């Protein structure tokens, strides 16, 4: 990226400092989006300097342009939050999803709901762990052919209530598949929400 | 002898209201400007200032343009310049043209309604 030409060292420093702040703010974006934002800000600064008032010093002119642009951390947050959400719902990458939700939580209650939905998936993972520790007591229990409980039930309780564990050795694989499926489903819902 | 001069400064309430109206109409203004010709960010800010005497929070314009682009209302392209620093030009997309027509109708209805109310 070609940067604007400045005559004074102080102006170069000021420019670099601002651009670095922009870089830090948008660093979580894919490189193409990152470059796009940087190039546009660079262009804005260049055009501003061309039209700067001649009575101002170079540094004053740049400072005025940057002041009008505002703090990068504040100004570009919505942009980062929005693009991050798009990236998260396209890639299904849990790390992107987490970052996107964290950035968007201040944008509405619905993102808090999505965070809770994702947290719910930990339940299935937790069940796998519990099954490994208490293999005889953890399972999917049916009573008279209908779903009754996903969790832990001691022997005496099972006998008293007539509960039957239905998954057996399939318990762990089924829980893992359930985790993946509910993750995909929640992320697809998030994608729909974003497109709305 | 002293005179007490009360300066007609807008109250905090009016200032807040003004900023809400500005925020609400900015998209409408941008789409209308882009209807006539393509603009790059810096030029668009100047146009808004000239036409509306509105001070735009410049930094917030870029995320807004990005949103309009994601929604398919406008398109953008980089155009090389002699300076070696390209400009990103924005243009109204077909979807934007359709939305703008609807917005225009709404605006006219609102304008009439407000005229009607304020005349009474």
C-alpha cells in the first residue's frame, strides 16, 4: 500500500500511530477485509491532505483529519463485529463464533440468547465426561417407551421408577453427534438472523 | 445598567432529537447522492456537508457504507489514481434503486403528514 507523502517526521509518526491503531482494531478480520479498510482510510487521509487549508501546518492538517475520523477502536468496532459475524457463520469455526458473539453482545439481546444456546452444547460434552466417570449410572433413560431423562440415575431410583437405559455403548457417539448437530443448527440460525 | 441576554442555545433534548433525525436520514441522503453519480468516501462526506449543512461523524460513514454494501444497496470498486493511492468509488446498485423509490414514497407521505400537523 502506497502511503501519502509527508514532509515532516512528526506527521509521519502521527500517521503511523493512527494506522497502527486501525490495524490493531481490524486485525481479527480476514486479510482481504483488513486491507480494504486500511486502503480506504489511507485514501481518506490522502484526499484530506490534498484539500487541506494552506494556513495550517502539515501536522495540524493531519491531526484535524484524524480527529474528524474519530478513534479507530470506537469507529471500526461495528464494522469488525458485522464482518466477524459473517465470517463465523460461513466458516462454522467455533473461535470465530465466540469472537463474533463477544463483539455483538452489545448490539442486542438476541446475541446473548445465541451465547446461551452455544453454552447448552456443553451439556452434551459434559454427559460424555460423566459417562466415562459413572459408566453404569449415566445414560438416556426411557420410561414406558417415552423419553424420561438424559443424565444420571442411581440403580435403586431406576428400579423404583421403571427406567430403562436405551443407548448402551452408543451413548458417547450419540452425544458427540448431538453436539455437532446442535452446533451446526445454532450456527445456521445465527446465519439466518444475520441475513434478516 | 445591565441587560440579561438569553442566548437561543438548543436544549439538550433538541440536540438529542436532531442527532437522531440525522442518523435516521443519513442513509436516505447517501442513497440519493449516489443516485446521481458515483462518489468516493471523502468526496461523499463533502457532498453531504454541502447539501445538508450536516456535520457527519466521518469515521462512522465507512462502517455505514460497508453495511449498505453488504445489504446489496450499493456497490464499490477501487479506481487507480495518478497519485498511486486508489479511491474506492461507491455506486447505487439495482436493489438500492428499488429501496430508494420506496423510501422516497415514505418520505413524501411523512412530509405531507408533518406539514398537515404543523399547519394546524
